[in-house]
């Protein structure tokens, strides 16, 4: 009986740890500061999240122009997918919501 309880406890802890560590990926939203990364002429629009993780933003030209003007602002970025590209995590932006008040 004790072994069964121990196994159930281990599985529960493993499950909770796995779920908590992928929170941003689970709801496809990241929150952070808009920035430009890289060196000219190869700069890229990105979001830097609280844990210093950098995600390059793949978005349309209109949204890109808007976000370039908002460097340093806090945003919530909803994305539809992610991929690795040239060693960087790239997310495909669906919606960008400002968190800062003017």
C-alpha cells in the first residue's frame, strides 16, 4: 500500500512540474518587453520575457512597424506557433496587446 501511495505521489509531482514549466507554451502567450536584437543590417524584432528569454517575432509588416515604435514597452504576445531559426526561438505573432498605460 505504501509503495502505491509513493508511486502516485511521484507521478503527481512529475505531472505538476511538467505543467508548470510550460505555462507560456500551453496558452501560447508570452509577456515581456519589445526590443530589437542583432546587429545592422541583420536586426530582428523580439520580445524579452522576465527570465531573459528572447523570442524573435514573426509578424506582418503593419504590426512590425507599430512594434518598432514601441521598443521598451511591455506587451502580451499571442502566437500560433514557434520554431528554431538560426539558433533563435521564433514565434508567429497572432495578436499583440500593450500592457503599458500611456
